[in-house]
C-alpha cells in the first residue's frame, strides 16, 4: 500500500512504480551468487535461553537455503552465558561469539555484533523469540527481489502495558511531526539489512537507534506485518518510497561497497 499521507496521482503512481522496478532490477544484479546470512543476537545473562533459541531458529535458517552464521554478543553477562556460548561454538562452527568486557547495553552490543558479522545479509534478533523466526525466509525472499531493507512490524501491542503503548504512540507522533522522513510505528530492531547499507548507521559510537531507523527508511524496503509474540508472517505490504526519496536512495547507493 502507498503511504496514505502523501497525495498520489495516477501519473505519479505510475512513475514511482517504474522507478521502483528499475531500482529493484539494479539491486538484484548486485546480489552475490552465494550469500551469507548473519543473525546477530545480543545476550545478557541468558544462559538458560541459548539452547532454546538455537533449537527454534536453526530450522528456519536452514529452510532459507543460505549459508548462515549466528553471531551472539555477550554483553558482560554475570552468569555462565559466555561459557555456554563457547560450548555451542565448539559443537557448531556456524555459531560465533563476540565477548564484551562489561555490560554496554543492547544498542552497543548490537553494533558490535554487526561490526563483527561477516554476512552479506544482516538480521538483528532478540533471544526471547518475540521476533518470530518464521519471518526469516520471507525476509530473504524479498531481499532476493531487490529490497535492501525488510522490516518486521508489530501488528498489535497487546502484550505491552497501557503506559508503554501510550509512550510509544507519543514518540512516533513527535518524531514524525518534526522529521522530513517518517519512520513507521511499532518497528524495532528485527529486520533484514543488506550489508552494503550498514554504513548509513556507522557514524561513530552512541548513534541513536531511532536516528538509524529513520535513515534506512529512505531505502528500498518492504514491510512485513506480523502479530505480537510470534504470530507468524501475516500479510505482506509494499510501501514504495516517494520519488524524491528514491533519488536520495540512488545517491546513497553510489556510496555503498
């Protein structure tokens, strides 16, 4: 569906669709023949969750039909998380570990994992499995179509408290009312990002996650709507970027590697 906040005439819509198809074709031509997928998972005191997580996600990673690695980032855990991760690495060479010297917080841990991931495709994911692993395959399918970014967006926030839903709504309203580039509501870190797009968020330590989300929003992307707490893929909705953002996308694309 088109962004309902933007007036779209039939001629504009046709031109945007044509520009989008050209961009997708160009992106498909750049895709590597044998890509590597990196699942990046920050962890803190999650010793008991690691095996459950791996048992849940491995079948979906294998189903996606790509080479893959699972990059855990131990964010200064005080339990036996690190030792457990090392044991997992010994059993399966596709499991990697980045060990931080202390607890730096989720955003810093996620950044460290992305920096050390070797994949052509990056998917950040929480270990609590609130991000449904059955979306990995649809994410990859849309990447093959030419999209650089594929989001997982929550269709409902029924598990959140009323205060959290209210504060989240106010944040997105305030941010989008001030920013020339709107970011979609209810989008977290769960997404697929093409490796060539990592540089957009690499402007120094401590970059705010919401700023990063706003920057990658200008790229070709697909929204995958999903239910709360792992309800599955649900409906797929295409949100093509307006023409002026597509022009900016071409400029950013020239900087990619």
